[in-house]
């Protein structure tokens, strides 16, 4: 059996304050909040999803803002860097924009590409790269014009405690193509035109610790529930024992931890974020799964409100 | 706390304290106790936290990401319960052996991290590192059996190794059994724990 994931479905991380999280990803990066819901295991914690206009697979970053959470440590067994793709010719715009918001940026190069590298307010490592591939964004917010707007994930940099085994899983289990090696990284490509370039750090990274400012898991795309079933069987045949299918409202998910320590999820493209909201009203209302709806008043009271807003630039 | 106490037939045997995994209850691990030490007295405890209706010993925010203030609160709550149970049932609190699976192994680990000499020995089946950056009391003379799965979808190999290192650093004698059954509790692992307990 041969299956190939088309690439990243979403990436999920823990952060601190919800307003600062929204300010960074909407106010500075110009992404759209496509869903505001709660952590189903801890209803006093939001679950926020940011992506392109419709929150297409390959564009979605999700957060659990957890103000009392202990700070994590980025390391092995995690996604070390999340890469966003912007249109060719956009890096200058972004360099200036990040400077305007006093975000320290460094320019780095990896496997013949240039990246703007920076951290969000909680220490998550982000980078921007120019790519031809990927549909242009149609979402413009907070002064990011569509011609420079983030298209979605370019990919991710994986930190493994056992890169040989992680490489084997990327290539032989997920069906990605190994296309390059250099600067201490092994590059994989998947078939999608977004979220499709994965760089694996070739040397083992000492294990990190989960907590705020770290990525919790990375999800790979499955076309539908039927393919997800095949993925489950395939993953098992490679010696992993994936979890049963879990209903995440906007996709279905199975999880397994690859041998380099990174928590992998395989998530279905459907049903998507317009499942329970109109496409032009995504993210405006707090959405709760049916079993929490009777407790809406109490849940809303426990959540500190935040706004999607433009951030004032401090002068001087 | 909701619990079950079953008096054993041989008072010289260790007293097993059972901590179930997520979604289990106080009776879940009784068959395991029968296998490990059939003559022992057994105290099965049900976790006080509910996650979507499933009992747990403490809250988490996601797989492997614990609500640490709740974990610490629940750890002290269980210590208090163990003291009360010792008085109520008249068992020898110096002969307790923790038997925990998954979430239950993590609360047992947290008890070890907080209280010196709380258990005489511990069987931790598919545990994680309960807390980081805390000072662990001396575990000198304490024997610990860890059951781990090479393909455990929940727990990274490196995390099991980190826990081993932390426990050994505190002076414990750690025996780790690596199985191939993922996060499941296998018959082979239970048998290894039984053989280990006879020598502990």
C-alpha cells in the first residue's frame, strides 16, 4: 500500500495570553481568526485557529492560550520552527513591517533559500520564506495587502531526538520525497502546493519540554475519512499504534508519536471551518460543541475576552 | 475519595495501592493486583477529576500537557486520603506499593516526587515525567518498575529515559521493561512486574 500525504494540515501550540496571541497572528501577521472555540478538555481555555480566508488545510495554526501554564522549552520531539510562505518579492515588506512592531528579525539561509526568522510573543520560532507555489491569499487585514499576505505554511522544521527514525517515517510512512540535504538539514517535499516542504534537522536534538511557547503536535493531511482509515492501517504496519479516530468538529484526527518523539496527527481535510459558521462570519462567535452548549453562560464567564484588532504602532 | 479496600490473606505481603488510567475506576486494576500478589491487601482508588465523563487523577490540557497546579493539589489530596485510609483500615503504611497505569502512573510518580518514603516500592506502567524542575526527595532503597512501550503513541522513548534518570538521580533502583505493545498494558508486562515484585 502506498499513500502520500499532501503536506501539513495544521500545527498546534501552547501560548500564554489570548489577546497577545491574537495581536501577533492577526494584528501583525494578518492571518484570519477562522474559529474561536474552547479546549474540549479544559473549557476555561480557548482554542483559537488562525489561517487564510477559509482556513484551508495547510494554512491553519491553532493555539491553546494558557496564562497560568508553565513555559516549555523548544527541543527534540517537537516542531522547532513554523515556516510561512509569502509571495515572491514580499520579504522586504515583511522585514519593514516586523521592524515597525519592534520584532527582532534575523535573515537566515537554508538549502539555498532565504528566511526571515523571528519569534512570536511567547517564544515560538516563526520564519517567512518567498515561494512561487501556493494560492495567493485573498484576506487582507491590519495593513497587510493581499499581494504580500501570508499564503499558508511553507512547511516546518522538525527537531528529532532520533533523526534517522524520523527520516524513515517521513519518507516511508508519510510518503514524502527526500529532495535535498545541506546546512545540517534533510529536506522533504510532499505533493501539496502549500505546507509541503519539511526540513528535518539531521542531528539529534536533546528532548524539549512541552509548555507555553512550544508546538504540541503537527497534523498531516488525509483526503477524507476513508483515506484516514487507510492511514491508520499503514501507520500500524510501520510499527506504530495510532489512537482511535477522534472527532475534532472541523476534522477527524488520529495520533501517533513517531520514534524521534514528535507527536504526529493525521487529520481529514473535511468538513472544515464552515461546518458550523457561515464562511463570511468565521471566528466571530464562540463556538461550542453540542455537549458544552448547556454550559455556555458559565464557560463564557470564565474566558477573558479578547479582540481581533489592529495594533497601534508606538512612535519614536 | 471513592475507593475499594480488600483485605488480604497474608499480612506480610505488601499492600497494593491501585491507580487506574484515564476512564478507569477503582476496580479496574484488581485483576492485575490478583496477578501481582494474590495474598496482598489492595486499595483501589478512583481519580477525583472528570474529563468528558472519564475519571482521572488530575487535569490535563492536552495529551502530555498537564495542569500542574491541579496535579500538585490532587497529589496532596491523595496523600491525605492514604493517611486516612491507613487509620480506617488499620494497614501498615510503610508497606505500600504503588501500582499505576498511564494517568495513574503519573499521579503515583508525582507522589514519589513530593513525599519521602510514601511507598515501599512502585510499579509505574506507561508513566510520563509528572513534573519538571522540582527537587525530588531521596528515593534511596526504593525499587521502581517501569513498564514502557517502544511504540507507545503517547509517550516518547526519551521521556521514559528522562524519568529513569530523574528517579535514579534521587537514589531509586529502577528496572525498566520495554514491550512492543504501544500504550497498552500487556500480559507480558504484567508478568514481568510480578516477577520483579517477588524480588523487590
